[in-house]
C-alpha cells in the first residue's frame, strides 16, 4: 500500500532581473569611447550593456549596483536607452537609463578673423553643434569669457598672442574641431607718406612707409578708399588717391585687426593765376615777372608758351619768374602748374 502524500508546498524565488536607475555622465560625443557609470540593481553577472541597441565594447561590473561601460560610437545625435542584460533578463526601459549622443562642434566662420597681438577683442564663432562649448583655444592659448549664445554661435574674447595665424580649437561635450584659423597682427603704423599732397581730381601715387602694413585691406583718404593699392613689404605700400575736395584728408591703413594712426594728406585745387607784372618784355627774355593769384605753394612749373621759366615761390599768392627767351614776337600764354593742376592762362607779350 502506498503511503499518503503529505502535501508539501515548494516555493520558487526567481533571481530578480537587473534595473538601471541612473547614468553618469548622461551625454557624450558621437565618437563614443568615454566611460559611463551605470547605477542600478542586480547587476552581478551582467553579460552585455547596450546603448540604443549597440553593444558597449567593454564593461566591468563593480558591484551588484554599479558597473562601468565604454560608450560605443553612433552615427546619429540623440537620446538612447542603456540596457543591461544578465542571465536573468534585461533591464526595463525607464527615464533613468537615457543617454544622449551630442554632435561635435562644426564651426564655419569667425568674425572678426584677426586681432592685434594684445588680444582682448570679442569674436563670434558661428556654425552648428556649439551648445555645450567648454573651451576655445587660439593656438594653444585659451580664449576667455566664453558665452554660448545658441547652438549656432559662441562668443569668446581673444587672448594676447604672438604674431601669426593659428588654429581655433572649439571643444564641447560632443567633441573637438580645429577647422577655423585666426590671425594675430602687429598694429599698422604709418610713419611717412610721399607726396603728402595731390590733385582734387585724384590719381596721385602715394608711397606709404611704416610697419605692420603687409595685412592691409584698404587705404583710406578721409573716408574714401584708394582707387588702387599695392603692398610692397611689411614696411611699404603704394596707394592711388581718389578724388576729394580741397583741404586736409587723413590717410589711414586698415587691416582686419585695426586702423593705423592717421597722417595728413592735402588735396589741392588747381592754382589761380590772376595777373602778371609787367605783362610785356623783350623776346630775349631775362626780365623778372611777378605772378599773383592763389594756390602757388606747391608750384612745380611756370610756363611761358611752351618754355619753362626759372621761378621762386614767394608765398601762396606770389611767384617771381624769369621770362625765358622766345623766338617770335607777340602774345603767349603764361600758366602755373602745381600737383593740383594747371592754372588758367594770363597773357605776356614779347616785344
């Protein structure tokens, strides 16, 4: 006869599945490679850790409540779930397991693109992926006062730096980019200009000497750009004066980084010849003739018909000239030439 079943009750306690409650850090670059600490429960015996379904290349279990995992690379920015799997199952999805891939910075422009070697200028770097910018290097020297305006702009103040062009390295949570360059320049200095005067009609070739001239963008006569310019060296350039009104006009050299000191240039109108005294003389020449008018200071020639005369500028309104000999008798035109032009004629008669 069989013994009666006493009705023993057996209880099965399954091993709990893992859970993920938090991550640190919660974001990183698309390239991956950074280590994330995963905190949760029942993590002992972990056989895989995935980020959005992509397996972490390496992980180490620290305890039943923590493990470290190396983040795999991703091709798309955005938020994914981190799932831990053990022989007992996989962690359920929850807000605490979310990790965000951040696109690296992609700067496309910097304005201005140059500064003086003393630094201290705020520049705007524009592009994309600039949110989370943590540092901006000019060469190896960090910029200061970083201000992330938006994902497409970050402002930074330039440091002092030696002369030269250096890469700008932008670093953010998403990575590093060194595609832009920045130029540090010595300030442009004008020491002399030759000549320092020219016609109101423009067209005067002016030689400018100084220092820091090799990065010249334009030469201004007052507020008007030169009609042509040529950089000869860091110490010399030439510029052609534009038309301008009579009077002083400051000449300045403009680079990406600064304006030079100003050196005066004088626009001259054509001189005015009002009278001759005497108005007649021997065709053999040799007699003194006084010319009166205005604008004579920079006179370069006094002409009787087609012959140049010896002359002395007494003041802006007076010239003393020696009448040259003339082959024929009769009336000839007398004119005065300056960098501002040629005067109207007065008549001198050879007898």
